[in-house]
C-alpha cells in the first residue's frame, strides 16, 4: 500500500528509505549537450552537474549556484526542464528537479573536470538519465515571453 511522503527533520547523511531532493543541470551549448568528464579520487566518468539542495532552499537558487560552481561562465538562460521521481539507495526516494542551463561560453577545464561537448544529436545515458530524456531536455523550446495573465504556463511546478 502506498504511503504519503511525510518526512522528519533534515539529516546530514542519507538514511535508508529516506528522501533526497536534488537539483540537476543539463547544460546546452550551441544546441548540443555539454557534460563533464570527472577524474577525482572518489568519482570518475561522465557526469552532469548536480547537488542535494539545502533544507528550505529555493530550487532555482540551488541551480544557479550549481551553474556558478560547475560552469563558471555567465548564463544566457536557466529554465526548469523536468521534475522526476527516482528510486534511491536503500529503498529511498530522490525527487530530482532538472534545469536546462545555457552557458554563454564553453566552461574551462580544471584538474578535476573536463567539459565534453557532444556532437549534435548525440546522447548517452548519464547517471539516472536515459538518452531519450537528455534529448528531450536539450531540444525543448523555451517558453514564450508573452504568456497571458492567469494562463497556466507549461513547466511550472510550484
């Protein structure tokens, strides 16, 4: 039988059967997916920027800070792309809030992170995201700026 998602006070580490609220960025540069090859002692491989948000933090603010940290270039646009429910470790649950980020320039490489720009139309599975999801987020169109007052704009979650 399903249970309601009501949780206790925040903890510093994930608990079995607990909840994580995360923010993920899907960087899109010149219409192509931008990911990062990581070479750190605790993680290696191709990743998209992500983080667990702070308790009570605005998800858009968390996404903006994540973009500053990972991309370190000005953004042309940062827009909500999706909200997903993902299975977590130990029977837990992850509520993943996905933003599409358009950097104004290619990010620089660092000792730990090397930007990788996919060929146009090319997508791999990255983390919990399937290629079809990444393709949808990369190719989705921006919302029109002239949404009528009182009209429900697509992509609004909260």
